[in-house]
């Protein structure tokens, strides 16, 4: 066993007890946290590979709301709290009256020609009554037949054209349209028929002057939808339709 002692002075390089611990690098200890390459605490920084491909949110977040139907200044679409929301402006009363007069003439002229074989005008002269009283009379078989033809003509004209696109000839010329109050669509055949029956039947049977006047007054005073009795029955409104 060797008793040699190391010479005084510098300790040997392989002596573990004589080595001094390594000094820390300048600037203090290394920062704690995840290893390099991972996301830093608190979420990924902007531009990191963990970001959403849409910049941290849905691509639909900043999209503007869709425009209201018809481009109306009223706001939202049909079916909201206010049925008029998103609907075109209601038709002016004067334009509605003109449209109705045009439709009346379109039907009355052919009926006047058809009434000749039914001896309508001779009976009117002989009885001292005007044409309207004769048409609204049930005296005699010819008057009854002509009465039925008149009712069918007016009701069918209004029903078919309203159910087709909401516009009779008069309404098309006046740039108006009939629409369902709840959603603005064209009235179906059932609602168009109900509307036409309430509009024309009383006037053609017994109230040739009083019934149209009553409907006109109600259109003028009704708020906010300007509905006549026929509109209320069918739940419709008449709106402007530029095209």
C-alpha cells in the first residue's frame, strides 16, 4: 500500500473533492418555464403555430348582418314583433281606389255586352230602374242567371290574379301588390278567394253603394295596416310594388 502524499500546491485534475463548483453564467439563472419550442405560459403569442388560422376567432365574427327584405328602412324581416318590419310601404288610399276602379271597368264592360241577350236593358227601361237595380234583382230567371255570371266574374277575376302574383290589372298599373300580413308572401288560393268574396259578394247582391263605401272608410281609418273588411278577413295588406 502506497503512502505517497500528493505534493503541496495545485490539486490534481481528477480529485473530485478538490474541484470547485462551476460558476453561473453572467446575467443570473436561466428562466424557468416550458422548454424552448413550446407555447409560453398564458397562451400562445401572436403569430405562433398554435394560433387559429382565422386570426384567433371565427371568420364569421365580423361579418355584417344581412340586409332586411326589400331594402326597407323598417329594419328586420317578416315574422318579428311588428308584421310591418321589413315590409314595403303600405299603399296609398288614392292609388288603391284607382286600382279598384280600373278592375271594375275591366269586368263591367264585358258584362255589359253579355247582358244584352238577357234582356237586361229592356227590363231596366220598362221597370223604370237603373242598371244596378236590375242586376241586383232576383225577379225573373234571366236576371238570376246574369246575377250569377256577374258574381262569378268579379270573384274569379280577383281570386285568380291575386293568388297568381298578388296583383290584379289595376294593381299592376298602380304599382301595388296584395301580401299576407304575417310574412309578406302572395296570398294562397284559399285566402284570395275569401278576400274576393268579402269584397264583391255583398256589393253585388244587396249593397252596391254602401258596401264599397264602408270598405273605403275602414281603409282610411284603420291603423296601422290600412285594412278593409276583405283584408281583415283574409289577413292581408296592400303594399307598394315598384316592379
